């Protein structure tokens, strides 16, 4: 009897040992089938996502995740669909799961950075982008993303330092150098920015944007002569027409270098390219005034005011041009209404005071100069003009 019991137990044990591998094989086979089906749904979701059919893409991505919950690709596809639907919290949730399933996935961490950035979690987004780059040093986009996020959120200096740190690692790709230059410019590191843009223009001198940004960074750093050279190089690129602002900046460079005649030519060319610009008309008026042509200055100031009535700079220019042309009554008539709108503008108060003094209205002049001193107690011009008119009033009183 015992013999048969032993044989029965042995038979059961052997059957159990054989059954377990068979079940595991079935499970593995079923998992492979589910993953294959999930991959098909992912492909369908991708196509619908690209075509903008977000509802269909969402349904197919959901089906992929349901079939294979541990399939990282399915989680990432669903997350991308949710981001397109602006459901960023849901996207972050899917990507956190994806990162748990595959901690070495650079792409999952990169997408996590995008989702976190869009949801407003800037510091977490930066860390996700950094992690993505740590996992894959070929993923230069992750570095670019860190720099961009920091710059957009008011931390260009921090972004610049980060990108500079990895600039050599990324082997100086144009995209990386351009971002480093842009961040340096935002952080007011003008020499660093112009150095990077100079590197880019040496690689490709026919790239108009790089020439423009080189000129801009040089101008911002006070290197006006070098900025002129960069602008001239930009204007020599015939394939694309140089914009009006380039010529306006050229004029600003010439003004800074005391070349008013050259500045006038540059500003005039800018106005040809952007006709009807009141700002450019003001610049031309200022240049005519610097050249002593008060009539032309008045004409362009009036043109600017025709387009933008009441604009402060144009009105000041017109008033000063009339004052310089020995027409203080007309200047006073132009400036007086402006004083109501800008009662704390020291330049306006001093100029209006001079007009009053020129037509013998010393009391009104004294008031204007006194108001200017109240606004800016350190304004030496206002103090000097106040003393002069005070002496004039005293002399007239004695007479």
C-alpha cells in the first residue's frame, strides 16, 4: 500500500513540475502577443497624432497601455497625445511610470522635461532634461532645453553657465553655439556672445541671422566700429534683403561714433524699407538736428506726430527744433499741452522753461525749472537755468 502511495505522490510531483514551465511559457507567449498588439496600436496612435486626430490617437494609445501596461513605448505615446491635448498632469503621470519601467530611457526623461515645463514645474523640468542628457550624451536637445527653459523663466545667466559647461562636450555643434551666444546676450555677457557669433560667422559667413546677431551683440557691448563691419557683412548678403532694423542700428552706430551724415544715410535707408515708421522719423529728425538743420528736423518730427499724435520724443524734438530756430512762442505752444501729460519729465520741464524765458515769461520759467529740480534734485542743468532766471527776475524787480 505504501508503495502505491509513494508512486502516486511521485507522479503528482512530476506532473506539477511539468505544469509550471508550461504555464510560464503560456504567460510569456501571451505577454509577447499583447506587446505586439500594443505596438500596432502605438503605430496607429502615432499616425493619428501627426494628422491631428487627437481623440482617435488617445483611444488607440489607451488601448496600447491596457494591453501592455509595462510597455514603455505605449506610455510615452499616450503621454505625447495627452500633451497635445494640454493634459500635462496626466502626461507627467504616464511619463513617471515610463521612467520607473525603464530608468535608462533618455527619451522618457526628455519627454518628462517637456511635460513638466508645460505644466509650470520649471525646476523639475530642468532636472529631467539634465537626467536625459546624463543617460545619453548624444542628446544635445536636452542641453538646449535646459538653456531655453532657464532663459524663458528669467534665469539667462544660469542657463548660460550650464550651456557653456557642456559646450565642449557637445563638440561645438552650431545649434549649441548659437544657444550659448543667445543666452550670453540675454545675460548681458556681450563679449562672450559676440565671440560665439563670430565663431558661427567664420563657419558660415552667408548666414544672415548670425551676422545680424553678431552686430547686435557687438553694439550692445559698445563696440560700434566692429558692429558696423558686421552690419556691412550682413548687407552684402544678396540672397536675403537686410531688414530695416539693421540699417537703424547702423545709424545708431554712426551716431555713437559722431558720424551724423553717415547716420542720416543709414536711417533714411531704414525708412525706405519700413515706410511710415514714426520711430525712424524721430531718429532722422534727431540726426538733422545734430547736423544743424532745424527745418528738416521740424519736418520729420511733424511727420512722426502725424502718425503717432502726442508721442513724447517727437514732440520734444519738434519743440526743441522750433526753439533752436528762434521760434520760442511756437515751441511753447507745442510743449505746453505735453507738460500736463508728463509733469515729471525733467527734459520737458527744462525745455518749456527755456521757451518761457525766451519770450520774457520769467515767472513761468522759474516754476518749470523749480518743478524739474523737485523731480531731480541732482539735475545741474535745471539748477543753472533756475539761477539764471532768478537773477533775471531780481534784476527786473530792482529796475
